[in-house]
């Protein structure tokens, strides 16, 4: 039986970052994943993820985003990988919108966070949006928030870079090995997998959509939703969709419950542009979820979300994928100790807006797992807001 200081179960966005920061601190760290990350079975794939600094889901997330941008740049310098592109981010909404993004008052919350933390931004009326970004067919009553330092990160590259750097610093990684369970005691944690047993002083559980099935006592706080991602061909001037002229965008469009978000043509005009919405109509299971995307879903996406709102995009879908959201009742994160064991850290920075924060959360988990005080406040992410829990500082 091999022994480690810290074991990390799940090596997606959060787990890979945690493993890297543990290794960076000189900790004997083990990482375990049921697949070989980066992989397309959870929530950490699909070429791009939005990153923004002023966080509409709550201003308490903004320090995480600011720290994460700094950590992405440090990881780029260490690994020589291109991970973060700050091409700007445009949020479009209106006072009369029926859509919302994760929480109520997303647009106003974003603006308030930008003002509080001094994040460079502009407010645009409809005429200015049309002048600068003619691909967006905004209505007269719509307005925009434009953030200069927003943009996108490449999730597969980020996970791979974290894992390579962790291994170079001495971390052990077990790929294609499925966690079965754990037994915690006052002295440590024994982790059982389908290949053997490991012991560690602390276990970090960061398994995304598999969390409800692995930690039954807290399963009621998490629901899993299938999401669809689409890449549609450009049918017009491709320059309008180059990263220099097309920011990432989040649009709380009229007439829909949930908004639309998208990216520039990051791989040139032949790769199309990635556009998606969000779905919360029925829950899924990560082991039985439908992984393909139907022609009906493709047609619906184009007719309802693209054709009425964006010019220069054809109905030809170049690629479509699915991913999974792990969602809490308030769309917030969970970073807490397991209710039944102080030696097990539950990490679920989820609900569709977690990837941008993963470096800072990974750093914080490494601090917590080694007994150091985290640099950010974790109280807003405790399970006690839903029910019984231990707090991260308890012993």
C-alpha cells in the first residue's frame, strides 16, 4: 500500500490544478482519474472556456478570477503553452430581458464587481454595439458591458499543462483508475480504487459529475445536467469573427429563459465559431448520459439562438459535443470538508462557471490540504448554507 501526504481524486480543471500546486509546495501527492485527462467525459473539454474578471454570479468570486489570471500567466511561462487569450468580453442584456445567467441581476452584479475592484470596462448602448460589433443584431433597448481583460482559456491545454508540470515536480498520476471509496480515520484516509489501495493524510475529492454517486451524504446538494456545444460555419466576412474583432460574448436574449454565449473563430474561419446555451430541463447520470447531439438539437440551436441574433453564421454545423454541469441549488461552488470526515476535502467549483477560477481554487486546496491558511475566504462556499457540514478550518 503506497502512502502519500495528499491524494487527489479527479484530475479535471480543479483536480489537476490542486495536484500541481501540491507538487509545487513539495508535497508527496497522488492524482487519480478514472480516464486519461484531459478527456471528453466530464466538464473540462470543448476547446474553450469563458474567463472574465468581474463576476456576475457574485463579487466574492472576483478575487479568485484575478488570482487565476495571474496563475495562468505563470503556468504559461513555466510550460511555454498558450493558455489564456484576453481578447475582451461582451455581456449584452436589457432591463426587460427574460433570460438570466446563473443568478438574478447578472449584468448589474457584473458592473458592480467591476467598479468595486477597479476592472477596466466600458458601457455600450445599442448603437455603439452595432457600430463596433455589427455581427450582433441587438435591439434598441439592449446595452452592453465590455471588459478588456476578459477572454477565453483552452481547457484541454490547461489540464494537460497542470498535469505535466505536476509530474515534473514529483507528483504521481494514476490514469484510467477508478475510485471505489474511502475510509477515513483520525490518522488518515485509505482510498480504494479498482486497482488497489492508497493511504494519505488528506484526500481531495474533485470528481465533478461523479460526486453525487461517490459521496452519498451530500448528494442531494448536486444535480447533473447535460449541456450541448455547437460549432457553426461562418457565412460572411470571416474578419468579423476573428479574435481581434469578436470578443467572447454572453447574451441574455429576449424571449428565452437562458442566455446564449459564444467565442470568436479561434482556429480560423474553417473551424467556425462555438456557440451554446444552457439546459436545465432534466437531470442526467454521467455514466449513462447521451453523448451524441441530435439533428433536432442542432436545428433548434440555430433557429432559436443564432439566426435571430447573429449575422454571418450559416446553419451548417461543423461539430457538436456534450458536456456535463454539476449544479448546486444556488449555482454556487462547494469547497468544504466532508460532513463525516475532516480529512476529506470536497471540491465542486461548478454550476457552469467554474473553469475560470480553477488555478486559484487549486492553489487554495493545496493550502488547505497542507494546513496553511487559504489566501481567499472560503466561507461562502461551505455546505452549511444547505445543511450540516464541517467548515474548512475545523479540526
